[in-house]
């Protein structure tokens, strides 16, 4: 029979109406066996190999210091997103931020396959890199003679939990072979009447063959399974093409690894340095190809099942300053860079965030005299470091700049960070130039803070910037938004609380808390939220209790949950907010180990209140004032490297977005995390239909970076 040539074709992935069986001539011939050498994932781990199908290839150099990255690694450089980028876990990194490998997934949850024996937890995998050639200054092939080195800095533990000796950090190189893998058959649908007309027959019997039409893949056909006549109604689906996908089979080779240890022992072996630099030459010809990859991964092991509520984030490794390039050497450890490191400096004397109303009562006591900034010279020679910072009120009129006289900064590997002088200021400790503006008409205020350090005497000039938002809303915060550790007390009935000092009478509306995930959320236990009066510098008389609460977690990591009180609590001076545990298990509330406020943390496990012995900040944030909306941390981890400004804030009807919005995806969320609006790359969004309250805008740029900001609708 001749193949039909129908005009009314329709692409289908399955047949319907007329029963038929599709056969493919030679389609399922033996495929080549995938060649992969993988480090075992350990005792039935369900971790999957990250996909690299869509990753664009990069030419040398490859560089990422994570200083301008959001919460997740840059998608133009890395292919998996379990690792979180932050400035809390790395302790004194060579420059700002680092990538932390631990036992948490991208949503902050403990991997379901985590066990007390060593298992592979997560990866940080590069995109495809062209090690076969370079294109500039002119195209040519690469060889081992080009002296290609991969270097990086690493640190165990940092501000988090130390990896045990059975844990490790591993580096592998990989090469990839692509193959085609069958996905499905693509069908074309033909009317039965048209088939009879084209084939010039009046009946089709079971076993008759209908071949694919001209233009389809040769050798495809359908065998009829029922008797068909010209009066039979319906269609027959005939296979036309087979659809394949490209699959990458990667062979991985072990290159380097180091066992776990505490930061203290690491520094003792590393001449007191917080981070250690590793230099890896690439000499093997097998890697000089157009599909080279490298990846880090960590072996981890959580505590045993006898302490289920303790099985949370553990075995932390921090990676920074990853650099792959040619014309390097084993001594190529210096870089012409002046950089900011550490965390963003707070302008507040005691807190990371304070309510704007409380600030206005006594601004002089709220603001510190000097900022504290870590600045490093990663070059091998001295540099003249000039510095200034700017303060720009968002939607307001206050703007000022403070310059500091240039100083000589010595190399980081010799002297560490820039010191402060005994008297006066320097780029490491500039004075706060002005108090923040007093706007009696607003309940909140937000500022963009921009720090710059540079040496313009060299060519090209060395420049680095540190830009972030800082706001005063309606909550107090000691923490910076990142829970490096978890906290709780024993036995059942134990209590802990945090001290806060009001400058004026106010109402306490509720409290924000951040709880760590544990394996299977075993810390999902009942507790009471309690507010106490002050009694000689310790918690005293109980003034409020909200019973039978449980931990709540947000979809994203580092997000607080708001517990709104069922009645208003008033206070005129000092109060304490905390938890009384109903269970002997660790409640595992977030604990910021990078900001030490031990003097304001109190525990009571035997009927008597004592100052806590743990250095850090409990992630408990009381919400005060009459407004029902709450603020979200400004000093927490940034979630994007783009620069978007939204105004006005508060907004009545139209929200304006300034920045490169072309090709971006925008979403608005309410305070409960519900999506209320979606848009594509707009500079104006109408919010007329939304009710008053706090909202969040998420912008996913055309490059895949995620930027979150908040705003208030107030009509």
C-alpha cells in the first residue's frame, strides 16, 4: 500500500479513536552504555546528578568570589543550586560572602537521606568550560604548556558546625560525552475517510499496514487492529518522527580532598589563618577538551537518631574565591584587588534593626559613633586605599556622603584586614556622619547604604563596592538574619528569653521567630511564647503567655514566621520575650553565631534565671507599634546582585520599579506568602486591587538572578 499524503495533519504524542499499534524499524537498537565514574552517594542516597543540558559553555577565565551573588550561586557559572551563598557562615573570608556546603537543600530542609554515617550531601558544579581553546586575543588551542591552574579558598566550620573527621570536602574534575536518548514518538493524525480515498481501497483489515507519509521518518508504520470501512468514523494516528534528547554522561575524577576538623585545629595548622588557599595545576591531556567541568561536594554525617530534634544543619564547609585561568603558577596567590569582607556594617549601636518610632524618641543613643568594616588588600604589594560611603533615603530627601582620608593597606596574607587607629577614623572604622532623618509622618523609613574603597593611583584602578538596604520598621533585631546554629534548653519546662529596652511606652503586637529545619522536622514540638517584665536585669514577672505554639517554616531559607499575639501587651521600658519548652527535645530555634549579644540572652532550667553561656544572638524579634504589618530583615542575606529601586513606599495605587527590567519576571506576594500578581518586565505595577499591608516583590532577571524587596500598601 502507498503511504497516505494527507493535508489535515495534526501532531500528537498518542493515538485515539481508532485502535492501532506503532512499530519502529530498528528504533530500539542497542544504545552505547553510559560511561560514568561516580563517587558513591552512600547508603542508598537519593541525590541526583545535576543537569547540565542547558548550561552555556564558558571560555577562560572562570572566576567567582560570590561577592555579588544572591542567595544561590550564579546560574551563568554554576549548574546546581543546593549550596547557599551568604556572609554569615564564612568567618573572616578573604572577601565578602562565600558558598556554604552543609546538609540543607535549597529550601533550608535537611536532606531526607541524611544519616549518622558519612553521606554525600550537596554539590557545587561548574558550567561547561572550554579547556580546548581560547578565542582572545586570537583563537588557539590550549595545552598543558599554558600553565592552567584552578585555585580556591576553603574553611571548615566557620561560624557554623565543624565537620567531623569522617566528613570531608572533595574536588573532582569531569569530562562529558553527549549521546542521544529516545523520548517518544511524534504522531500525525489522519481521517479514516481520507485514508481510503488516498489509498483507493474500500476496506482495511486487521494486519494491514499504514505507512508514515512522505516527509516523515522512514520505516514507521501502524498496523490496523480492527476492520475499517468507508463508513467508519474517526482518525488513525500514524507515527511520523522519533524524538530524542541529548544526554550528558560525565566521567568524574578525584583530584583533591580534605578531612573534616574544627576551625580551631584548622587555624592551628594554617598559621592562624581563617581560610586556606589551594592551587591545583591541570596537566592531564584528558581535560583539554570543550566539555570540562569541576565540582566540589561534601561528605556529611548528622547526629544519631537518639537526638532527633538535634539533627539539623551540620558539617559546614565554606568556599570562596574560585579562579581558573591560564598563565598561572603555584605562587600565583596574589590578586590586584581591594575588597570588602565580613558582614554589612550596622549603623545602630546595639541592634541590627530597631522600630522607627523608638528611634525617633532618642536617636543619639540608637546610632553608633563608628562603623566597623573589614577591608582587605589581596595584592602582594601595599596600596593607598581611599574610601567613602553614601546614605540615600528611599523615597525621602536625606542624602549625605562621608569621605575618609586615604591610608596605606598592606597585603592580606601578611597583615589581614585593615586596622582601626587608636584615635580618629579610617576606612575600617569611619564615623557615622549624620543621624537618620526624623519624619513624624511615617512609621517606617528605608535607606540605601553604599560603601566604596579604591586605589586610583594604579592602572587599572582597583575598586570595590558594598551596597545594601537598611531600614527601620516596627521590630527589634539583634541577629543579622542567618542562623548558623540552633538553640534550645533542657529539661521540659526550661525557658529562655531575650532582653529588649524601649525608649518610650509602646505596644507589643507579636514576635517573629526563625526555626531551623531538622530531619523530618523532629523539633515540631509545642512551646509557649512568654513575655516577662524586668527584675534587676533578669526576666521577672510574667505579663503574657501564648500557649501551645509550634514551629513554622517558610518556603525559602532564612525567613521568619510571625506569631501575632491574641491581645496587645504594653510596656514602658525593659521587657523580655522568649519560649518555655513543653518538651525535653531541643526546640532548635535559629541562633546567629556571627553577632554576639550574649549579655541579652537568658536561660532558666532550674527555677533561676541566668545569663546564657552561648555567644551569639537568638533569632527572636518582637514586633511593636499599632500597625499590623511587619518588617523583614534588611541586614539578612541579599537575594540578588541587581540594582532595583521601588517607589513610593508606602504606595497607594502604582508601584514604580527602576532598573533593568527588560526580560524579567515579576511576582508580588502578600504577608502570608500567597502570590497576588504576576507580570513580565514592567516598570509600573498597579496595586489598586490589593488591600493595605506588607507585600514582597520578587524580580527574576533575564540572567536568572533573584531579587526580593518589600513594600507597604497604604491607601
